[in-house]
């Protein structure tokens, strides 16, 4: 694995200064192919019978005195496995005045092969420091207790974890795997990579990224009490670090140098796309930490959904995505997107708790913009409406204090993304926690406590040119109420509060339904709304 980034010392010395001033300028003469290989890493350690950096960043190594090597993918690799004589971490120290955080972002990747049948958790690579009250501040790429890899990041206050499943993202199966991540410091977004694919995208809560300027520990936890005891049981090859966020194509190119694609690519655009929006009430775990999540998986799979907007997923997103073979966009702890198709560029729409947007990369160069939404659960107007003394104006006023205002901001910011040429349609799906002005009409007052209410959330979307997919297909409110709240609590106000709206002439809804049953017990207090769209080709 040494052929990609071997750069002569003369070349480095002749253009190194320019590279630090202009980190995106390349002095490499490697022929560009499609997909292109990324050039000029800050760090490129190949472990070819020595520990040396072939990248442009001056490094000092600690723990490189006695090192065991073994066969890698292309030459030799670092051996920390049970067959190794010298099992200890290696520390990489940046001696240059330039800080990593002086750049726009960072990409970190390595190849690894973990010992088979070892299900212990080890830190493979990481940077850590202590925050207040000894809270850990840093990040790590680790082996999970299940044999998969995992990723963690924290600024001492905010913490995010990605724990995929071994059925899809194992590293202890006897094969070499490319794992890693990138962070864009300005947008505060992380992209996670496994075997050449961007398997997950996280919007980060962290604002302090200074940890990336610290020592880099390879093979053990920086806080390990006994580094030998906690040394990773596996092999490591070609540790690579760039001073920018690599493109998805570049990450794929790094993987394809040595192996065939693992994830099957859909080459033909389907005639239709099916979308689900569902508040899973904590990921369905009230039916069991494992069983409840599996019921959520079963319902999504049975629905045929291609793209899912999940609210209240709370840590179950990676498990759901891997069970389904989907990609993950984790906008916030309670809001995520699962997609059968790869995910591309994201957009910071309003507040991360409330909304976001991500491009879904469809076959034949088609794209779809998908916006997950989770509006405030306050105020709870249900009891007031059911009291019989409610007034429509007071309800609208209450709605505008939270949910109505949130939706106005979301719609306002989405206007810049609406494709005026009508090539890229937009779908907005989520839990509004309020009813619809299309349901609470004068004609339907008799089933709505004598009230006609112009709910501001749905009204704002309609005024912006969005169409309610369910009500488009089922205009008869009395025959098709479409209630999603609540199949579990029948004593509360029954209403349709989960929606799928769309914008763009390339989408035409063909069917829409509410799912609120499971033969062994429905795992949520919200029903799921599902809409299928015919895709019109240009």
C-alpha cells in the first residue's frame, strides 16, 4: 500500500512552503483518473519496514523504536495482532507551527484488519484531552464490542457516537477494511467512511475542534492506564490525513485501488420512490431495546420505503440504517434520514433540532432534495380543543408562538434551494405536532369539535408551493382522516400530525397510507405516513 503517496524528499522541500500557504495546491505528478485519487496528504504512514511520514507535515514519532510488521495490502503493515512481538501504540506529534485547525477541515483514513473472533473494544486511532471535571475531550475510531468499527467525538459537553452493525460494517472478518471520517470545521459536519462509501453524515454539536492539534495515538486509547493491555488486536496499514474534506469520489478511489466495490450501486433510475415519515418514540425501544428496534425495521422494510424521515430516533439511527442497508444522515439526536440511495451535499436549514436538508443521489445523475422536520411539541393544544370552549384564533396564536414560527423560518430558508428550473424536486417530511388547515375546514367542523382552524404550519407550506401528498390523494377528510396521533393513546385528540409534502413537477404521488399496526405490537405512539411518487423523466 505504498505506491499512492510516495513523494520524493526533493519535491517536498521544493514545494512544501507553498503547500502550507495553499493547502489545496498539489505538487503531485500522479495521473488523474476517474474517480480521482486525492493528492498531497499531510500524513501518509505506510509502515514499509519503518515508521516514517511520506506526507508533507513534519512529524515526530514516539514508540517507533521496536515495531512489528506483517504483510499488508501492498507491502508491509503495522502488526499489533496476537502474532506480534511488539504490541504498543505509536504516537504522532506535529512539530510544525501550522495547526490542523488552520485549515478548512480534516480527513482521516486507515486500512485495518482486526483479529478474528475478538469482540473486545479497542481504540484504533484517536486524540484526547481532559475537559472540566475530567470529562474526555476528543475523538476516536474504535473496534466495537460486536466486531464492527465505531466512531466517537466529544468537546467535553456534547458527545456523538456512531455504532454500526457487524452484519454490514465488520472489521474482524479476516478482510482488510478502509475506515475513517472527515470534519468540515466551518459547517461542523462529519462524514463517516467504510470501504469507500460515505455511510453516515453527522451534523456536529461541537464548536471547539482544537483537539485535532494534539498528539495522535495509533493503536490504543490516549487515556489507557496500561497501553499494552489496551493495545488494538489487529493490523494497520496506510494511515492517511488530509487538510481538507475529501470528496466522496476520492474516498471511493482510495478503496478501489485494492479491492472491488462492496456496496452495490443502482445504475437504473426506478419508476417510483417511496417515502416514509415516522416519529418512532425513542426508536421503538419501549417494545424492547432490541425487539422494538427490529419491529421498526420490519415496518420500514415492509412499507417499501426508499427514504425515511425519522423523528425521535435517539441513537437507533445506525442500527436501523445497517439493518436496512441504508445510508444515514443524523441531523440531531432526534432527527435523522435513512436512504436506500447515497447521500450527498447537506444544507444547514434553520436549527439542527428542527430541520435540515440533504441531497439524495439517485441513479442516472438524478437528484432529490430531502428535508426532515421535527417541530416543537409545545404547546399541547389537544386538551384545550377537546374542552369545547376553544376558539380558532387563540389556537392559531398559540401555534404561531412555536411551531408556526419554526415552519416559517424553515420555508423561508428552503426557498433558496427550490429548483426554479424544476430539475431537482424537494420533499419535506416530518412530525409537525399540529393538525392541518386542509383537515380542519368549515366542511369538517362536525368531526373537529365544531372548529375550523387555519393551522399555520401546513398553510405556510401550501403558500410556498408545497403539496400535501396524503391529502392530494385522499381529499375526503371524513373517509380518510389519516390520523397518526395516536394509535397507542386513544383518549387524546386524534389528529393527522405527520406529513409528507413535495414541490416540483417531476414527482406525482401514486398512493399514500398510514401504518399504525404490527401483529406483535406497534412500537410507537405515532403512526407512520407513507407516500409513493412516480418519477417523471425529463
